[in-house]
C-alpha cells in the first residue's frame, strides 16, 4: 500500500481542524533577536493547530516525531529526533535529510507504540492532525504534544510555513527555520525565471502516483492545492488535472480510463514510485489506453528521482522544484 493513502481515506472525514499552527513571541532575548535559543534557555510557548498553547520550560531537545514530514522538518533544523515512526519507510520515501543511527523506531505512522515513545523520555512529541484524538490524549498524560496541521486544501505552502515555524519555535531554532524558508523562496523565484527562459512558463503538468491491487491499477492525482502542485505553480506551471479532489490534501483517485480527459499535447506527466512499484512502466506498459494518451505518445512522462516525499517539508519541496526544472531543461 502506498504511504498515506490508507490514512487519508480512513481519517480525512474526521478532520475538522481549521487553525494553522501559530507561535507566540518567544520570551527569551535570544529568540526575540531571531537567534536560536541556548540549550538551557526558555520558557517557550507555542500554539499548535488545535489552538492549544504548548508550554515548555525550555526549548525541546528530546523530541519524538510521528510523521515523516515532521521528522524531516526537525532534522532540517539541525535537531535529530530521539525517536520517529517508520524509519525504514522514511529512508525510502524522504531523502531530504539524513537521520542519525541513534534515532529509535517507535512503530508505524498509523499505530505508533505509546510504550516505545514514553520509554525514550521525550520532552515533546510532534504529530499531525490526522491522528486519532485518543492517541493525543493518551500521550499528553506523560509528555507535551505539538499537533501540526499537516495539509490545507486552500493554502498548502502557507500551511507548510506555519507548521515549520511552529516546530522551529518549539525547539529554539527560529533563525534556522528562517534560513531554510528563505532558501526555498530563492529556489522558487529563480526557478520561475529559469522556467520562463526555457519557454515552459504556463505549461500544463500532471503529478500522480499509482498502485496495483490484483489486476486493477489505481492512479492518485495531485490536484490544484496539493502541496507539490502549489510548488509547481510557484514555478509558473499549470496543473492540468481539474477533476474532483479531497478538500484537505488536494488528492483525487481515477483509473487509466479517467486520464483520457487529458488531451492537451503539452501536458507533461510526473509520477512518484520511490518503492519501485512502478505501475506506469510496468502494469500499464502494454495498456492500449495508456499508450494512446498524448503525453505517453510524445514521451512526456517523467518519473521523479526516488526519495522526494510529496507530503514533506521545505527541503522536500526544494527537491521537487529542482526535479521539475531539470525535466523542463531549465
């Protein structure tokens, strides 16, 4: 099963959180000056996606992360988690950062082990809003829990920035976060200019992944407000998929017949198959409908480099942008 698919289908209907993560101004002088807090500095108060104020005596240093995006965010700030969910899967799907061998696996992302988490004696657990509220309640009996928003079908890049800054504030790394976001902004701004110079401004694209169950091949499209779609549009591309998508993640499901609505010969089709379960060069290779699609006939199908997590943090977004620019020769 593809990562996130089960969690999205099962839990999306339960998601009613609307508030983006925000942070209260840090109280120590170092943070107020835009500098990372010293190890013993504090206290810190961060308001998470639930609107709950998470109060810490000092910036967290022993952190457990329960989703890959948050694991990436933390490590990109120079803080290795003491524990994280599904380390094996993370190594396959998210290559934006390297985790230290000392990081402990605390179980799957869908069902992390509370006992394993508590045994690490963390001073903070970071998880996404897709988690069962019961897990939050259970963890909060022993450790502060910071809940990120995870996705927003109206403004995913804005949501990403808010989540990232929230995590950074909790670990005293606001200056580092500013640098990472500034680097992403630079990549997008310069990338837009490069794309235009290559004559690709306004070109239509499709982003998808797929999987095979028995003899059926399902295709998941990333619609207009999916995170990677917003990255592509910041570069000046136009998402050609206008079919129905869910309101949180911007994802829609179809089959190969559903792709026949994509008739524009300028469309370039991108897909992710980091686990090497490549249905586009495998299961669909001999499919007459697939072979008749304009982007297939014109050989405008591009597999992303393995390990670009399409639901990741700022560094994953930068990887994705760079892969698009390369595909267009920009």
